[in-house]
């Protein structure tokens, strides 16, 4: 991969400000690519590990986002996608969309996560109903729903640990 510096970008005709912005963008892209590569090498064996993977994508958002994390038969991450973006207090998710991701990656199981922009991690009635529907669908499709976590500002809630899965 070609390496860039502010100086090399300026030599290509960019102003100092443009070169600095481009360089910062390249560095952010590298960090994101690195984090995704690391996440795909991780075996999800606890809600804490799942939280570590999804927190950079969900924490601090001003709207609810719903993320699907697909794993292989050894619980190694093989794919992850945000499938829905909602409002400040809700996000509409259809089980069909969740399992389409799992099927696309040929997953052996999946985890789901979403954030609560309010910072509260307590599941709503809608969160509980969705989790129940996903769990029932997972049995029919033989793609186990391993856990659903809600990401808050500094903490998370695991449906599995809360005995709601």
C-alpha cells in the first residue's frame, strides 16, 4: 500500500490545509480497516468481548443503530453490518433483514446489538419483543441467536446474562 505524508501530498499540488485533511482522512481509514481486521480475528465468547467489538460502532451515536455480527462455528467474527438506523429512541428491525446478513456470510450463529442514545441500557418492551422474535426465528432457521446487547454511554445490557434469551 502506498504511504502518504502531508509533504508528499503538498508535492502533488494540494495546499497545506488540504494535505492535512487528506492525510487525516487516510489515517482514519487505516484505523478503521485495522479495527475491522482485528474484530474478524476475535472469538466472541462473552458479552464483554461482543461489547468491545460493537462499542466503537454504536456508542456515542445520536440515533439508534442496529448491528448484526455473524460468526463461524468457532464463534469467530466473519462479518458485521449495521442494518438499520432509527430515531433518537427507536429503530425498526425486521427479523428477515437480520437473517439475510447471516445467510450472506454463511454464518453458523449471530449476535445483535443496538445502542440507546439516551445512555440508558435497560431494554424497552419493543427491545424484548424483537429479541423474542429473533430468538424464535433463529430456531426455525438453525442459525442461533447467541446474544443481543444494548450499548449505552459507559455500559451495556446483555439479554443472555439477563436470562431473557
